[in-house]
């Protein structure tokens, strides 16, 4: 009787906690969606939208520069993701499967470099990018984002390679399988969920990156979507651009959301790999 009397109370607190978490997470998205359908004095109304006005979306989607920003974001984020994975896989394999002196120090340096704030290396990166002639080009964003994406990818994938059973290496060595063949045919298929998770996380971070994109780009030919959203101005001096900013922000979030929905099973498997033995 005591257990049955406590059961509804426990569930009620769980529902309260979950409801509060959902409200805190979803209410900003709801308000952004509502604001994206408004303009002018209606921006300050608290009445729910009865008839949505898609004028802000039509203005954003009919602007050719917005599509150029989207292509720039797609190119830079995809390039950083691919380059990071190509370089991180062999490095993570060495750190996760091989024993050598200083391996712990290398992992600690990778974690420390990925935890640095962007502003700490901004001035140095600006000097290097200017000397290399990459300023106001997409190459500057790719070069700058790799400083954080590559250590993160190596550190994350090293854990996946480390958790693989050692018996696989011994069996492959008995069959005469070399190191490269062992990596390609045995280990990569097993850590594929981790590779997908790392690639998606890098893509989303680079897609949403703002500071480097604002600092190292100057013209519309190299700007990305986060910078374009921050530079949206009102069509007239007496009108606030909040509706257009919200519509552009929601449109910019669609590609990462679609990628997560497409690869959510792989991403979940990759992030939870090694949690249960």
C-alpha cells in the first residue's frame, strides 16, 4: 500500500520535470515561428496567429544572395567535415589502438585545444589567413574551423577505436591481414556509427559558426547564413526586422534538423557506443 501510494506522486513529479524541460526547450522555437509570420505592429501582439503571413519567407527565399549564403555554408561545413574525418581517422586509430610514449599527453593536448575559446586565437588566425591570401574567401572559414573540428574528431574517434576488442587484431594478424587492410575492412565498419556522429556534430558546429565567419569574410561572395541573419536590416527605417530575422533563422536550421532526422539512429548508436559492455 505504501509503494502504491508513492507511485502516483513520483510520476507526477516526473511529468512536472519533463513538462518544464519541454516548455523551456520548445517555447523559444514556438515564439520564433510565431514571430516569423508577423511584421510591423503585429510583432508586439500576444494574440496567437490566426492567419499566417508568409511575406517574410517570400522575401527571404526570393533573395538570390540568401541562396548564395546557403551554398557557402553548405560548402564550408561539408568541407570541414570531410577533411576532419579523413585526417582524424588514421590519427585516432593510432591513439586508440597503438601503444607509444606520450599518447596520454597528445590526447590531453587535443582536449585542451578543442576547449579554447575562439576569441583566444582570433588575432593569430587573422594574421595567418591574411598572409596566406585567404581573407574574404571560403578557404579562410575552412582553415579556421579545422583548428577546432580536427582535435574534436580525433579525440572522439580515438575512444571508439580504443573500445574495440583486441581479439580482432590478433585474429587478423594470424590471417596475415596488414595494418591498412585491418583498418579499412575490420575496424572502420565497426566504428561507422561513431564516424557518422562525429561528422554530423562537426557539420552542425561549422554550419552555426558565427565569429570566424564574421571576422574572415567581408563580401556576399564568402559570407555564410549565420552572418547574413545577423546583418538583416529592415526594409524601412520605421519597421523592425524581427520577423525577417526569425524566418531566416528558421530556414537556416532546416538542413541540420533534416540531417539529424535522416541519421538519428546512426548518431544515437555512435554517441552511446561503449556505454554498455
